[in-house]
C-alpha cells in the first residue's frame, strides 16, 4: 500500500496567483522521528503491555487527501526489546 502522508496545504495569501496546493509538506521518516513520543501501559491480550506511540493528523494521499489520525505504535516484546513500528489510521 502507498503510504504517502502530508501536512495540510498552507493558506493562500491574498492576491496569490496560480492553482492552490492540494497537499502540504510530505512526512518522511526523519520528520516522523521528531514527533513527540508517548509511552503507556495498556491491558492487551490478557496482560499488561508497554506501548510507545507517535500521533499526528495528516492528509493521506491514498485516500484522496482525506484528513486522518495517524498513529505509529511500537510494542515491547517479552524479551524487553521494542518491536517494529506499526501504522494505524483512523
């Protein structure tokens, strides 16, 4: 699946010429890494599990530019290592 995510386009200035932008700046892994990371303990799968996540409202290109809440979440394994980040959209 194509996961191109963008900020909302900037507001047009008065008297600005040309077609208005559909999308703002693209979200790259580097920009995602700068988002605030939160950590919580949740009851998942019958036990307490540590989860850390980053969240932002962005425009999804593959949904026609619709605004969605995007959450990158990582779960802690039983060995104490953080698993690969998963992408959730709502």
